[in-house]
């Protein structure tokens, strides 16, 4: 079955935040990527907000002509001409029909040409509607049967979006540097596919023909290269696992390669010649990262494909098994203390964050961009797990609470389904604070570690929605956490703990103020190191306290809540 999956290191979100801030290193071509963004004055539509457009529905809905088939395999076989800025070739698409039908929906940006679509040797008719391509068959495709079509296309992909989508660039020494980063915008901006998150191929071949003097790094296991005799060499890669469309990438440049091993895991690294020594030093952090995440969740998910880090001019992206990296070979995030509490400068944010997506985003994936917190909230939490593994719990709690000033609480983390929605950056920052809150509710670290491990193992290589997450946590904990999940993910506001003190009686009254009527959550209050647990609900309750109002604390670093203490 095509697994459902998804991700984006909407590190584009992060990048967007940074777009307003000038990048320290002028050398980095990323600067040009950032300055090419629309000015703040230009009205920018947020996907999934307001009335969806027809194009958004075509792009985002899992409609009839998508749901009637299940993807099995892609072979993307293309030639890229850097001088002419031209991409041409085909995608062979193998799928199983789930219903009898004569039509399926694929997607390709309307700026690219469709040269022909063949079923064996038979040209197929098709109809284009914005980015959608409805392919019609001359006879009824039968449920349960497997079909394969060759979708030929050509053109110059439009450079778009925060990371460029598809960029024909040059490196600082003038060599071509061509790369893709299309999460959000979608892979159909540069190759034809079924461009949605629910259904993934089970495996994929990627063949990229490029001028002889360049290197292509794509996803999966390198199969070899073939000199085509016309100045071009074809690089062949095989992805042994399900893969999100937007993770599929080409990185073409004057790369130098070095490798390492971690047990039987192959690690391959690609950097420009002038950055090679810096890369050797900085990329050594990948081992500690894999050790930490394997400790909490289990084996690196894409072992047959190996783990790769590939230098690019934008900050980074979680391209499956070929994570792209542009963090200046320095710790922190673009040379900044990302959560502002002195811990981020101890490690390379892009290596730790983007690689964390191998577990959450690439292995466990969301089935619709509306639920992308499954990628970003969880991967941001993985950053804090890396800190906990390396430096201990106190630093982890401190690190993740450093995200608080970034939270906006101006719209819910979950967005409208079926419109290729774009969740707010709170999916990262509020997401990690929410998951840390869940840990405090569970209030038993041994149990929490087992829960995390089992959660990942249960859903690995699957595409899921928030309801699946909630159901799993409810089942495993025996608690009804639905109102808690709903409050943090489906509402704008976080819960407020209301406190009223009666000094004469040495009591405190307490209740939750929340949008969810059934919201209840235990919380630690009183004095640090000697917390008292309140089983607070939305109804007023009263308890004795020896701590007076001014000294009365709430463990807000363990629970992401507001406190009202009038
Ligand atoms: Zn991310």
C-alpha cells in the first residue's frame, strides 16, 4: 500500500522568520534567495486560510481521481541542462487501481509542457486545470490491477517559494549549483506526480543526466553513473522506502564526497571543495544525532538508503536520506542562539532538526498538510531530546522553554484539510511546548520514554492524522487526553489556570479556563522542589496551601499554560 505520509521542514517558516533579519555571512548565496522574497507590502495569501480557491482544492483535496488509485512506484528519469535552464524527461508512474475507472488525477505546474503521456505505446488524452492533469484512459482500468504510464514533460521550472522550489544557481566559484526544495509549493512545480501527502510510492528510482563535470546527489542508495557519450552522465539513485513527493530532490554541483560508517549504517557527505574541511568537522555531529534519536525511537528509518548530508545555499531541508544543509558550518541556527538560552550554540541546529525529520516527517508522516505539527512539533521536540541525551533534563527543559517568545497564539496549529493548507509557525514552537506538557501530564519519565518509543514504532512508515495520535496516547495512557490535544491544537488560546487565595483560611481555589468544556489537566504548583499537584478541571475547587499568594508558583516550564492570580 502506498503509505500516507508528509513533511516539510517548514523550515521555510523558520526561514521566513529569519528573512527579516539579515544573514550574517555575506558569502552565502542564501542571501539572494531571501532577498528575492515578496516584500511585506505585497498581499500574501496563506494557503488554507479564508475561502479556498479552486486551484487549492484541486491541489489539496484527496478527490475521486486520486482516491481511485494507490501509488506503487515512480521512476523519475530526467536530463537537466544548466546552460539552457531546461528540465526534460519522464516519470514512469506505477499504480494499483482501487476502483474501476477511466480517469486519474496527476499534477504538473502549468508552466511546464506535457510532451506526451503513454500507456505502453498508446498516447493518452489528458485535461489540464491549473496544476492538475486529468489523464483519461481508452478503456476502464480495473480495481486491483496494476498499470504503468510514462509521463513525458519539459520546460523551465519557475523559481518560487522561500527556498526557491527549483533553482538554477551558481556556487561562489562559478560552477552550476542546481537544487530543489519544494515542500509546501509541491513537487509538481518541477516533475509530474500525484502531488498530495496521503499516498506515497513504496519505492522510487531517480535518474538524473547532467554535464559530465557535475555531481548529482538525490535520495536513496547510489546505484552508479553512466557516461552517455554526449557530454552528459546519468546518476542513478534507488529509494528503498516510501517517500514524500516534496522530499524527492536533486542537488547538482561541484561536490566533493567523503564518507563514514556508524555500525552498518553508511554515512555520506557532500560539500563544495572550499568548504570540505569545515564540513568534515561540522558533519561529525551527525553521529551523536543518530545515536540520540536511535536511543529514544529505535533504528534510523532509512538504513538501506544510508544517511547523507548535502551542502546547499539555503538553510536546510529534510530531504529523505539526503538531508540538505546550509547552516554556515557553525553551531546554532544561522549563527544565532536559536532559543536564546545559551544551549543552541552547543550544536548545529540544521543537522539536529532536519535529520530529526527522518523519524518524524519522513518515516512517521502526516496525511494532509493541515496536520503538519506531526512533523514540526515532534521534530522540534526531538531537538530537546537531543539536548536531554547530551546534556540532561534541566537543559532540555530550559532549551524548549526558550521557544516561548516565538509563539504567537494567533490561530490554531491545525488548519483546514484538503486545501494544501499552511499551518502557522506555532506548529513548531507551541508544538514542542505542548508535547512537553504531555510529558508532565504523564509524570513518569520511564513511562514517557516507552510511550515515545512505541508511538514512533507503531506509526513508522505511515501517514497519519492528529486523530491517530490522540487515539494512541489515550489508549496507551488510559487517560482521556482528547480535550487537552484539542485545546492546544484546535484552539488559538492556551489554557489559563485561575487562582484565588483566601489568606485568612490558608486556601487557594483553582480552575481551568479553556475553550474545551471538558478540559482538565493536573498541574504542579506551590513551591519548586516540593510541588503540590492540583487535579484541576473547569470547575472551582479549593485546597489548603502553606504558600502565600506572592510566593505561590506554577510549574510553567513543565506545562505551557497561563496563570491568572488576581
Ligand atoms: Zn522542520
